[in-house]
C-alpha cells in the first residue's frame, strides 16, 4: 500500500534540543495553504503551554500527555473543535490533528519540524 503525502518521512534536526519555546514549520498538510506556516509553541516546560498560530491566534493549550520522548498538547473549544499537537522531544518532529464543526464539519492533519 502506498503512503500518502502526509505519511512521508520527515528528517529531524540532529542538533534539535527540546526547550520551553519552539518554532515549528509545517512541512506537509492536508490543507496545502498551511505548508510553510509556522506555529510557535510556548511555555512547554510549564503547566500552561500556549500555541501561537500563523493566523495570529494565541491559544492556551492543555498538556494531555508527557513522557521522556513525547509531549502532547491540545486545545478543545466549547463548540467542539479540537487541535492536538504531538511532539517528538528527541527529533523535533511533530504531528498535528484538527477537527471541528465551525461552518460545518472539518478535519485536517499536518506534520513538520521544530527548532
């Protein structure tokens, strides 16, 4: 079975160091307009992480899971939209999934790398 573009390998930066604030570039996405956009992840080493999206939206996130090698943060709105980001703390590679119902049901996925 052939992999979709979203599943293609992304090489992490061997010099990546996980930190409190990271700048993450979207490399592949089901929404082509997102490719090349940056998400800034802030306060990752605290209990109150935040994400600054390319749109200018600054959102509080919740830590869903943190382990030695991964961190997952999520935004869930009262309207039912969910934005989840899982980050590989060793390589800087991330995966993002968004789902919701603003203007009708939608879903999207993207992957990229942080520095």
